[in-house]
């Protein structure tokens, strides 16, 4: 597997345009700048004594606009790095942003654009799906361009070009695991991790435990003092790579094999989008605790209400202990794998992702095919498809929060949709041990199943914070992102979808979160560009201050009521 040729001008142009569009969408959403229905956008940037001009190719009620080439007033065309520099200068001027943070943003944008171009190049040169691919894996590896409202969605600083070829889902990487043998005295574990890993691991000496690692992680952790001491003392042995290949999913660090009963989620000290992707001990404990919570009776009650929706469990974990540090870098989440070769399950972000190499997203292929099958237009199919999506995938998430105060961070990458043989939503899944929120005011509802729940995982959270976070992840990222994909890909009128979804949300009006989404004039929205400009890591510090949030006009109200 390789990118055979240098990036062509055309592929570089597509990637640069996608990056510029993402930057403009972020800036416009996060600053509240208006976008004309058509014609030219003029974006004044006083700090840089300049104005950006771009033709509005599509104006989206949900913020998923499309723009033509960006130019200065004198007609000079601008690429992604220059646009990022000007926006970083403007954004930082009123925020006290350091020069280093602005430089970091621009560097990440350049890295992201270059990687996106390589992804497009590879996919155009390698059109056939690998033999071992499954519907689940194809969706996981479909995010060639990444999050459409993020300034640097494909930035992976610290990953070399040769490492990217092995480890990137967009390049259909696959590789064996790297293994260590650790003295039992320095290994912590929970949930039967050793048994779950037994059939996947090589033989190790008596008194030691086989510890898998991502190959990039295995190289990086050797430089950490605590791991170095264990290696020098003979309490940790490097066994090298062994076994059959695993494939990276959309998160890069979670690996999948269709024939394995588990997926493995590793710690990677790589800055990817808004944080380094390292497993924290409290997250390991949280996943195992939530697994116990469901087993104690919550799963049965959830299944009785929503039998076609499931939670992908993280029942077990394993970690190497070092002196003087909470995390060693060798922390592993063992995740259930319910998805085999025939399951038509797709990560929503992958389903809606644009595919420049193929001309249309998987979503577009589905909707166009359904319209032909039923002899109707794509607008009609889109409304029916999104209604089923809400009922099968989002309604269970809202029900669980309303009934038990357990919030799921169901953004598009954490949300999976099951499709029937025709392509209609017929079920769904949620995944991610980081994203469980337990309402402080409704803890008793869950303690009926598991006393003390939420303490070991450190995820009891004030309702106001949960509502803000889930309002963004469920309402803005997931639902509005879906509507924006339909509209920007010219599959449907966004306003019709917004009207239907607003009525669906009103069916949960006794839940403040749903009431806010359906009726509030504004919504709280994560500001990905400002979060980057402020140099924040979303996995570090108190939940309330891990990201920048801003108020945006509510498209469920504005878009649904506009003729």
C-alpha cells in the first residue's frame, strides 16, 4: 500500500479548497458573521488590514456553506495557509492569543491540508476495497477530508509520512500489534482483560503478562522515564510486532479485526484535532463501571424501550504501572466487537463524508438509490430517511438521558447507524468510554442499579454542563451536521428536514435539552477554531473549561420557520 506518485495539482487543489471552506465555516459560525444567500462574501479582517472575498456557492441554514476561491480585494487568490494566518491574526487580536498558539494553528492547518491531499491521491490510485474490508470498516475509513467544521481535521503532527501510510484509516493501513511482556507486579487490569486478550497474544514467560501496544505508541513510550526504568530493570520486555494485521478505525487509535471478539483502544500521544489521544485511568475505570451498570439491569430496561439500539461496551482494561505517574502511556481499553463481516453498520461521520475520489458520499449513493427504487425525488426520501434516523438512533439517546440522567456524547463519530437491506436506518449504536455523563441531580435513578456509580469514573456532572455539551454533540454536530450534509450535497432542502426534526424534538419537550434544541433562539456550540487558538486540549482540565463554546442562532428555529 503506497501513494505511488507525488500529489497532483488537482488533488492538492481539492484538499486546499476543502481546508479553506472548513476555515471559513468555522470563522463564520464562531464569530456570527452573516452569509449572503448568493453572490460574494466579503469578510473584513481589520487586524490584518485586509478583506477576504469568496463566491457563495451554497448557503446553508446549518452553517455547512460552500465557497469558491478566496481572494483579496485586488484579486490575489489565497490558499489555506494564508487564510489560516489571516484568521489566526484576527481571532487572536481580541483574545490575547500568543504568537505560538497562532503559529501552532497555522502549522496544523498546513499539515492537515497536505495529509488530505495524500488521502485523495491514494484513494484515486487505489479504487478497489481491500478483501478484508467490511461495511463497518469502510465507513470508519471513509473520512478522507474529515470534520467539515474544524480548521485542521486531518492534522497529525508527529506522524511521519511512512508511519501515516501504515497507520492511517484513510490510507487503509493495517499492521500487526506490538507486544510487551510485563511482570505481573506492574500490571493493573479489570473486567477480565487477561482472558479477553489470551487468544490474541503471543506466549510470554511465566510471571509476566502479554501487553499489546500500537506500534507508534510502542516506539514513543520507550522514551518515557517510567517505562525506560521498567525496561532497564527487566520488568518489561519488548517483544516486537507479532500476529495478524489490525485496521485503524476513524479514531486512528482504536483497532479492529472482523474476526476478533474485541476492538483495542490504545493511548497515542499524538495531537489529533483538539487533543492528544491518550487513555486516562479514570476513563479506563469509567468504561468498566458503565459496563457493570448496564449488566446490573439498565441494559434490560433500555432494550425493552429501544430494542434496536445498543451501546458498544468497554468492559475491560489493562495498564502498565510506573512509579511517580498516573499514566505510563501503556493504557489499553478492551472494547466489545459486535460487528462482523455482514453487519451493515456505519459510523455516521463516515456515511456522510464527502469522497472526492468517488464523486459522492455513501449517503448520497443511498438516497439516490432509494429515490430511484421508490420513484420519487431525493427530497421526499431525505425527509423519510432522517425521520427514521431520529427514531432509531437519536430517540434512544434522548430517552436514556430523560429517564435515567445518563448522557451519551453522541456526535457523528461516536454514533453508528444500522441500515436494512435497502439502506433505511433500522437501529443504532453508541460508543466511547470518554463520553458518559451522569446527571448529579438524577444519580439515584442509576444507583438503583449500581450504588456509587459515577464516582470511580469521575463523571458526575452538573445538568447545565451536560445540557450544553449534549446540545452541541447531539443537536449541532449530529443532527444539524446530518441536515447540512443533505443540503450541501444537494440531496434535499435543509428547511424541510429542520421542520421535521424540530417536531421530533418537541416529542421530548419534557426534557430541557430537547426543549432548548427545539425552541431556543440560540444554541451553545463548540468553537473548534477558537479552541485551537486558545491552545486547549479537550482531555485536560475540568470539563467546563476544556473547550471554547459560543452562542449561535438556532437553525431548528431559524431554518424551520423560514420559507
